[in-house]
C-alpha cells in the first residue's frame, strides 16, 4: 500500500514544518499528483485522513488532491498548506 507510506511521509513533513515555525494547526493541505502516478487518490486521502484524525497539529485537516497536467512532475507535490498560528489566527499558508 504505497499510499500509506506517502501519507506517513506527508504527516511527518507537516509535523516538522509546524514545529519549526511554531504553528498551532494545519487546516488544509492541497496536493498535486502526477497524472501517470500509480497512487490512488481515494486511497491516499483515506490513509492520510485516518492517520491524521484527532492528532495535533492536524486534528481536523482537510485534504484536497488534484491531478497535475505535467507528466514529468514528481509523483506528489505539496501545492499549498493552510495553517493557524500560535495566536489562533487562521488563513495563513504556503
């Protein structure tokens, strides 16, 4: 189940990202997936949501997966991350 490994790596990246920037919470994540990738969008979404559910800093994260139009792109690219800072303000992102 390749999707589970990708989901675990994404969560580890996000956890480290939040710790380094002192971010309270990740609200949403948008991923771009290579059109020729063998990743199942549905399985990746399920694995990611199951692993992240109820855990800080992403207790209720929303994930959006879109297909890339570039067949030469990496398998998965983080397109954007919406975060909430320590002061509770949301809407920030990368």
